[in-house]
C-alpha cells in the first residue's frame, strides 16, 4: 500500500525539496487511449519554451563558501538547478511565465542562464538583474519582463485568459526527459481534479500514457487549445507504508493555473 505525497515546487535538478502533505491513497494507472499530438502544435509549444538554469555558490552550515581543491587550486562549489518557462505576448510586451519556487534565484551571488528548447545558450544574467525583471508573483507563478536577447530567439504565444481548466480535460505539457538525453517533448495529460493549493487555483493531472514527471520540469507550460493555461508545479510521489519510507514518483502532477493577466 502507498500514500500519495505531494512535493511542492522544486526546480532543483538534483533533488526534490519543499512542503509535503499527505492526501488520499491512490492507484497509478495509465490511460488506455493515447493522444495524437499534432507536430505543428508540438513545434509551437517548444518554440515558446525557455530553459532557465540558476546557480549560486554553495555555503556550509556556518555560511562559509564550500570549496574544493582541483589541480592544486581552490574552486568554489556551486549549487544549481534547471527549470522551464514560456515566452508570452502580453499586449505589446514580451514576458516569461514560470513557477514561483526558485530558491536559488534570490541569492545575491546567483547567476541565471537562459537557453532555448534545444539547449542553445541565449543569455546569462546575474540573479539580482533577473529578479529586477519580476512584474508579478503569487507563490505559484512568476512573470518576468523578457530580456530582448531571449524574446528575439523564441516564438511567443498567448495566455488562455478565457479558458477554464476542468476535471477530465486533456492538456499538454512540456516534458523534460529523465533518460539522460535532456530532450524536451510534448506529452498529453488528463486533469483528474481542480483544487485550491495555499490560495492558488491548481489542477492535478495524470499522464495519459503513464508518463512520470521528474525534476527539471517545474515551470514548464501547460497548454489547452493552443494557449498557455498553467505552469508545472510539483510531482506526486507514492510513499510506501511498509516501514521503508521509500517515496516513488508517479504519473500524477500538480500545476498552478495562470492568473488572469493582460
């Protein structure tokens, strides 16, 4: 038997961190019917997707920099993680929409790399410079003014302000593969329920083909009818009750619904 564990909003590539709650027991079942994804739709989604990597110097429990000796010299060790975002046209402006769980972003010595879906570097900025671009955040979503160097290399999309995501709807997500290829693709998900998560409207999704969402997918777009309706927020784990305490990823995920923006 397993309990469902919700791990909120980590973008760290190395480990999931965050608040944990224990909802109802659930079985993990793949849907019996696959969803055909139009290659043009997949291209549109990936052309609007940006990878966001944040790095900051690691510190020990005393707040001192962690350093290692290599080639006879001291080198500072960096913590880092990668998530995703989406370039959106908002009136005459371009913005990047991602999740609001970037722990390292607010470190004073952090730096950020923006790359496209193929992994090509577009821009490097300091953490403070990136945080100065924030125009909205609510604990689930961050909206950044898009730097020109990023906006000019991606294809913006629209947000679905008039779309309400409901139970049993099919949505599409940007999926960062965990097989070592670091490839991005588009996967179909079925909405299993909508809920309030700490005052933020959210929806739970199940991978229609058994897809398991792992670290590095947070902040990626959730799409319906060709428009952005949310951003990936968490992965649901199964925690075994056999005394081992082992937690295993499932194909259930949680996304934050986008606020109405203009």
